[in-house]
C-alpha cells in the first residue's frame, strides 16, 4: 500500500502514515526498511498493513528528500571556533539568538568574563549536539523547524 508520512518522532521512534485507503497507520523505527534515508514528514512510502499497523515501510522510489542546504559540520565548527559571538546562530538563521549571544559575550568581559565563559561553554555544547545528529535530524530540527537553542 502507498501512503505519506504525517509525522515521525525521533525521540519515541514512532510515526504515523496516511494511506491511500484513507486510514492512518502507526509504525515504529524497527519497521523502517530504508537504510539510506530516515523517515520524515511528507515522505511518500510503500508499506504492508498488519494488525492495523504499518510494517515493512520503504521510501517510495519516486519520493526524494531535499535537505535545507545548511551543513551540520559547518554549523558545529562555527560554534566551536566563533560560538561565543553567536556566528553559528546567524548561519542557521536565528538572528535574534545570535545577537543575544554576541551582546552577552562582548559585555560579559566587564563582569570578570563569567557571562562570556558561559556563552562559550553553551556554544561548545551546541557544537557537540550538532555533530551527534544525523544530517536529516539536523535539517529537520535546526533548519526547517528553526530550533535556536540546543
């Protein structure tokens, strides 16, 4: 059967498919059979229905996932080397957050540098988070959904 993924939660490894028969079927990550791509919203899929659940879920060969054009390695390196200035936030399109980080970092030196050190530590933690995400997770969370913190 063919359908479209309505939602997939990486945290719980569960998703929901709207099928061509008009019904909705749940699936788990263990039923995902396409190793080259992770499930994402609006992805066209083929699957088998078993006990009102989708099993053996594959990406429809005509379906393509286009990533948003931001690179997690570039964002991570910017966070490591220029993170205190919020440059990685500007790269990801979070201008307000980038300005906030830059202001705290620059004016933090007047208070013994403690706020500046905290902003630097936050940037390194964000870099680690970026590096540990898959390309698809990074794209969905930080590029498409514009999550600006961690």
